[in-house]
């Protein structure tokens, strides 16, 4: 498959590459390493073959076990499937997460995005996702993370991943709001081509202006980190369990 932001996967929604984004220190996210999407239960045989050729190594499913059982992911045979439900559930026997201690969190979250940043189970889901990212260290070996629509849970995961890799917040927010553009556009082939040309950033910025209110939702996640941990570095150490060596390894694996 070509290097393109919106991938041509017929049976999924909002299937996108994170390759090509630049970091604040001038490096670039490698292509064919990080993918994000919505539902994968309707992939065609052609889609599955495409993803096998794309080196899909890890599928990180951020949905609840019940969602995952209703609409099971269709995947290449060699893809490793992980169930890491982000939203707190009564028990997670059917997920791949370690057990969350009972009554470990009694906080009253005013916004679901704050919950995803601060709740112990949500943190555990993203923490284990990062551990798989560290194992995804071979060339042309890609890791995909997704929820149902590829918007909220996937959006917060993308925010954390891109932040850990050193991408600036404006770019992260642009990628987040791109979901709204995808869902508001009926002609996905034309959109795919527009995201490939030299004026793609200008087009996205123009379209994003119409969705700024939705984009402000991501600010809640950012502010929850800053209010409760002081800065991103402290959050990655204390909540995600990532050492400075881990962060350097992530950048080595995913940046060029």
C-alpha cells in the first residue's frame, strides 16, 4: 500500500496512518509502523490481505470485551490481538489486561476524556499498549490501535502516542479533528487524494476550523495531565511506567 494518511481499507472506517508527522526536534514518524482505525469486524478478504502485506503485527483493541465479542476483529493470521478496554468495567476476565485492584479509584470524573487520562484501568490499558509498542521493533512491522469509531478512545491513545514521540500539540489536535473530516466526507477516494497532495495541510486546517468545538474536547485530556501531573514527562513516568530509556526506545523504533 502507498504512503498515505487515509488508507484504502474498504471494510473499515477512519483507517489512518500516523507516518509522516514531524516531531519538535525535526524527526519524522516512520511509515508502516503506527495505524489507527475504527471497527475492524467488516474487513474484506482483500483488506485482510492488504494488512498482512502491510506487516500488521499488533492489533490493540481499546473496546470493552462485550463490544469486541459482538463485532470481532478480522485479522491476518499472524497478527497478535490484544484486548485492552479503556473504559472501566466491572470485571475484565475477558480482556488481556492485568487485574485492576478493586476500589482503587473513587474519583468523580466530570468528563470522559479526563476519565481516560486519570482512571486506573484506563491508564493500565494505555500502559500495556505502550509495552507492546516497545516490542514492535522490527522494520515494516506495524501496530494498530482502534475502538468502535476510531474517535474518542482511539483519539486519546493517539494523543498519548504522538506526545510520547515528541509531536507538537497543534499537529496532534489536527490529526484528532481529521476524524470529523473523514466522517463528514462521502467521497473517501477524493479525500484520500487531497490528503496526499502538497496542499494537504492547508486543506486540513481549513476543514478543521469547522470542527474546532469538537477539537476542544482533546484539550480536556491535555489539561487533566497538566493539572494532575504537572507535565507530560511526569505523566509518562508515573502513570504509563515509561522510563527515559523506554521513551528513547520508542523514538528509536518509530522515528527516523
